[in-house]
C-alpha cells in the first residue's frame, strides 16, 4: 500500500504542471462556451493554446504526460463510437434506399472519386518531391532495431476484408469487414422489403431509432473537441525538438507543400468546377473537420465530426453522407496512399543513390492507386502503402526508417487531407444525385455555426 501511495505521490509531483495548466485551459474554454463563443472559434483557440503550451513545456523540459492523458481520453471516447456508428449509419443509409440500382450508382461514383483523387495526389507528390529534392545531402544511419512492415499478400488482403465473424470483427475494431457485413444486411432488407414490407418494418424502425440515439451520443462527445484538441496538440508540439525538425525539415516542407497544393488546387478546383460552389465558403465550412483530423491523426476519430460537417454545414443529404463518410474513413487515402509514398520514394532514391526513370514514375502512380485499395482496414495504411511502392520500385525499405522521426508531424497533415477528400467526395456525389441543398449551403454561415456550437 505504501508503494502505491509513493508511486501516486511521485506521479503527482512530476506531472503537477500539466494538471494545473490543463485545468486552467479547460476552465477558460468552458467559460468561452458559456459565453456562446462559436464551436469553431473554441476549437481553434484550443489548438493555439495547445501549441504555445507544448513549446513552453518542451523548452522548460516539463512532463506532458498529464496533458496527453486528457487527449488519450478524448480519442478513446471517439473510438468508442466508431464501430457502432459505421455499422448503424451504413445500414440505415443503404436500407433506406428503394432500389439496388441507386446503391450501385453512388458506389461507383464514390470509388471513382476516391481513386481518381489519390492518383492525382501521387502525381503531385512526385512532382513536388522532384522539385524540392528532399533527400539531397542527407546521410542517416538506419536504426539497428528497424524492421520493415510485412506486406500482406493479395489473398490475405481479400480474406481480411471478408467478415468471418461480425462480432469478433467489431470487438477487434476491424471496420471494413463490419462495413461489408452491414452492406449485405442492408441489401437483404431492401430485397425482403420489396416483397414483404411489413416483415422488415420493425427492423427499419429499430435501425432508425439507433441512428437518432447515436447522433445524440456524437453530439455529447463533439462538445469535448476543443479540450481534446488542446491536449493532443500540446503533447505533440512538446514531443519534437527543433533538432529533429531541422534535420529532416526538407521532407516536412516538401510534404506540406504537396498537401497544400492538393488541398487548395485539386479540392478547391473540384468544388468550384464540378460542384459549382464557392471554394472559400466550402473551406470555411469544413474547418472543424480539418482541425480535428489534424490533431487526432485518425480518420476514424474524425468521422463523427466529419458527418456533422457534411450534413449540417455542407447540407449534403444524410443518406449520401452516411454512405460516403464511413467508407471514406476506411478507404480514402489521398495523402497516405498518394502523396506520402511518392515523396518517400523520391527521398529514398536520392539518399541511397538509386536513380528513377519515367517508367518508374508511371509505376509509382499506378501502384499508389492500387495499394490504396489493398491497405483498406490494415493498421498503418501510410506505412504499408509506402512499403508496397518502395518494393515495386526496388528501393531500400530503410528509407521508411529515416523519415520515421518526423512522420507523426506529417501524419497530421495527411489525415486532414484524407478527411477533407471524403467531404469533397460526399459533396460531388450528392450534387450529381440532386441531394445537395445548394441554397442552404450558400446562405450566410451563422446557421451552420449555431448548429455546431449548440451541440
């Protein structure tokens, strides 16, 4: 008992700075909420304060474990929602359709946009990497304990996607097999409902009720976003010193330049030329998604916020949003499967002196698109996609180890790009199907801000 008390006392003494700062910041953010400051403003405030606190703690060499614990709690609460949310929303979205032809049509459009934008992202990553030469002049020793991630075989990828035990898949957090099971179940509901509507009506009512209840749970957890964002960004900014950033600064800059170009030109261009809406208005409406994705580094953790943004701020119909958003969190990897593998491939070729030709560049883009499909549901999709690309090009896998020191910083931007790509696809698909409320989208943004700040 004395040992436990001593350990607890030691932990408090070591982390008291983090506890005190967290309580003060949480109190300030809560006060802003009480004064009706908008949700987005509170999220950005939490991000800014977290960045400052993290830098100060890093300079003073103070422990941030207490702060990061609050961030971990926030992530855990969101992950708690992922499995039931994906299953129920996909089930409700598809089961509400009246025919399977509509499902086929929106499914093809969704995957076409996902894969098309990933291919464009790979091209942008390749061109920017060739322009910036991020590996030039860098000489690094490969860590002795580095082991490349194993590339799953094609047959194993297929087997992992097929649900063998839905309960077990849910318990292990395997979203893609659960999503496939939900599609099978929903299609069966449509088929039976076309012959015997009364037989599936009780089930439809239960699914609808679960959807409403889960939306309320989402609202409860989204209220914690400003606090979670503060804790996550403070822990991340305190973890990395200037030495790490300076040493691999070239690849950080190259990655973010490529991601910004893809974000502004490709996403903005699609929104303007295809959906025919104001890109600036679109980017202003989706910034809660971008902020949460940037700080959590998880498309699944961003899913609840992205659903709220797509339906309430972009005014996409719930049935399109409920189909595209969960699917996007699982298989849409514009940055992880497109931009990042291309940049790492060029970086590795320069560091190890392995020249690449035009044929290699074509192979790089094609493999990036294909691998973005194959890594769906595999942990660490960016690492797996990069491993596949490097292997296809005959490049040393040790290049992954060299950039590992700053990958977490780049992963923040990658997740933001991935989540934004899902929102863009939802808008494009909804617009093509007449399920986008353009008038509501073009209204002044006050209603949207109220919708999020009131949750």
